[in-house]
């Protein structure tokens, strides 16, 4: 690999291109994609077998937060009428549970 092809490869990772890709990414499609689910599952199993706790917690928390965000966005989250919304309560409590679980697994639990 020469320097020109390496520079062309690095141009794919410009901040503007990465941000445009992330903005065009559909979360519903990502969460239901068999490649994403298979990759996350494979990474989680490898991390579990190799006892890489940080990677395992990261994969599980990112995957569960992506599912929670997908679930919340697929439901009606408007606050019309001034009342609370059950979907937002699920999002807040689910997010708090995911964060608590990550803190517990990373900092509190000793092996």
C-alpha cells in the first residue's frame, strides 16, 4: 500500500463525512439488522469467554441503549395536553437502569 492510497483511505474518515453518515443512519434499521445483531452478539460472546469485562459492558450497554432509543422513537412521544407520556417514562427509567448496570458492573462488582 503506497502513500496515495493510504491518504485516500484516510479521506473517508473526515469529520464531515463521518457526521453525514451518522445523520443518515436509521436507528430502526440498525437495531433490526441481522449483521448488527450478529456482530454485537459475537463480540459479546468473545468478550465473555476472554473475560474482557469492559468490552462486554460496552457492547451490552450500547446495544441496549440503541434498542431503548429505537423503542422510544417508534412510539408517540408528544407532550400535547400537558400530561406525562408513558413512553418517555420508559425511556428515562430504562436509561437509568442501563447506566446503573454499567456503573455496577464496571466499578462496584469485584470478581
